[in-house]
C-alpha cells in the first residue's frame, strides 16, 4: 500500500515536471526562430548596403518564423533598428505574452 502511494506521487510530480519542461522548450524554440529572423534581416540589409524594395522582397520571402512580426526603423546614425516580436505561450500554466528581440545594423552610407 505504501509503495503504491509513493509511486503515484512520483509519477504525478514527474508528469508535471515533464509538461513544464516541454513548455519551456517551446518558448526557447520560439525565441530561437525570432532571433534567427532578426539576424537574417540585419544580414540582408548589411549585404545590400541599403534598405529598398529589393531587400523588402527578400525579407518577405524568408520563412523562418511564421508567427513573428518585424519592424524596421531608420535612425539618424545611418543605422537600421530591426525589431522582431513573437508570441510566447506556456499552456501548462496558462501564460501568454508577446516578447521581442531587436538589433542594429552597421552604419550604412
């Protein structure tokens, strides 16, 4: 009897830990996809040394992150600020939020 109760406790806590771990891995994967998209956008702008319609078309053809949205702003220092927002979901604890990653390009004359 005592062994059965201990086994049920170990299994229930083990399953909760497993579900929490899977949720955290999902968040890490979402962050990785958003960071990869942000770095690819920065690399395209830096490679072409400009931000024009051709670069916009190449960015639109990227299919790294389907749930991500990006925003590109020009700064007075001849740099571009690239910000990618993405949703975070942890169904185990009913947590939903929007996170973002951002970065700057080098100075583009």
